[in-house]
C-alpha cells in the first residue's frame, strides 16, 4: 500500500489497535514513530511530506586578508611548567620562562645581541661554505641538508664569528647555531672557531665561545673529528700567550664539542638546566646497565661535581662575564 499526503495508519495496524491482546497493542506500536511502524508492517510503505527545521544557505567564505586574525607565534608553551606565555613577554625576559625560570634555546644572533654592547658587532669569516667532501647521503643527501639549513637560518654554517665590545671591553666572540643541523661541528665550524682563536691570540683580545651543539658532524666523516685536535692545539697556543678564554655552555652541549673546546676554557660556565655531556644518558644507561641519578648531565649536577666553575642565569650573564674579564685584567677601551 502506498500512502502519500495525509498521515494514515495501515489496515494491519488498525486491527492490531482494536485487538487488546495483540503484541502491537501492548507496545502501542501505532503511537510510535513512522519508522518503527514501517519495521512492524513491512507490507506498508508510508510517505510523508516533511519540512527541514534548519535551512543553510551556501555563502562563500570571506578570505580577504583585512579580516583575518593571525595568532600563530603570539603564544609559547613552556615544556617544563606547561604554562602559556605571551611571546612578547618571553622576549623581554631574555627568553626565560617567568613562571619556572626555564631557559629557552635561542639562536646565535640573539645570543650575540644579549652579550655585546647595543647588540652591535662585526661578523667575520662568513664566506666559508662546506664542500660536502664525501658526497654523503643517508636518508637525505648531505648537500640538500646544507642548502635547506642555509635557507632557514641565513648562515653558511653553524657558527657566527663576531667582534664587538662587552661593557666597553673589546672581545672576540663565537656563537653556535643549534638549528643548523643540530649545531654540529664540521670542517667549516672547526675552521671558523680556529680562526677566531688565532685572531684573539694575535690581537691579545679575550675570546668568548658560546656552545650549542650535538657534537661532530659525522656526514663529513673523520674530517670532522680532526677539528677537535685542530681547535685544541690552537687553544693551547692561546694559553701560552696568556690570552683569556671563557667558555659558555648552553642547552645542549654534547659530543665532540664537549670533548674539545667547550671544556678547555680558563673559565667554564653554563646556563641553568643545560644538557652537557659526551654520550647521551640513554646510551650510558644501556652501556653500564644502571639507572642514572636524577639531573645527570645537567649543569647543576656538573657544577656540584666540579666539572663547571659556575652556573649563571641569562639575565646575569653579561655582567658576570664583564666581572670575569676585569678579574683577568682586561681593560675597557
């Protein structure tokens, strides 16, 4: 039976309604929704005129740039205390969390602007570029990694050599860029740091190296490992010339950088909470098959065990370096 228009009850349901002993009567099937009645009476097909409760009009989205609100990058979440921080407040606080004092990682240019007077410095040795001597390829070609990192950072490699003044005292500074292939040390990084050391030695200027690295760049093989010996030899000559060298270790400083120039300073200091070591904690645990103590390889742990001279907050780092240079009899000009 096909019914359209006015709602009607099938004949079978009418008889069931009159028979009080039928199952349909007991469950009141004629009073339930039309879909249930269709399931009960398969021989009947009910059709009703229906009207939608809501009507949505197809209106194209307004994608004009004038009404678009951009919020990306305005807020930063601290991984330690899980607090949401306004990016402007974080920048004004030297990229240190105002809630828990966690020191965020910063790029090399920002680091130099914090340390040198008025954020002004002269960049040197920025014309050196790696030649990919082994034409190395793992998951991606090393040449491609270099090109992408150069585009993202605007640097030729993972360090900036600079000349400037710290509280009026002329210094030579090298700051490593961790976002450039993990701040790894290859031939260019090794050569640039060696040149900074030799320049400081020749001009009798104090040297400050800020480390942030995952170690030697193994995509360049044994050539990258040779940089450890080359830099260490240059620092030995600098020590013979009685020129001060201050090493500043930030999060992270590991591998061949720790095994060479990062730990060879006349004064070795670090930022709070910085990871400093040679092999990673997981590798050490798997090797010795023991659980490492809490805070192992963090700067506070190393200070407690005599591996560092001081742990200095980023707000106080410039003043601390200035006092240290005064102690080393470096005069302002």
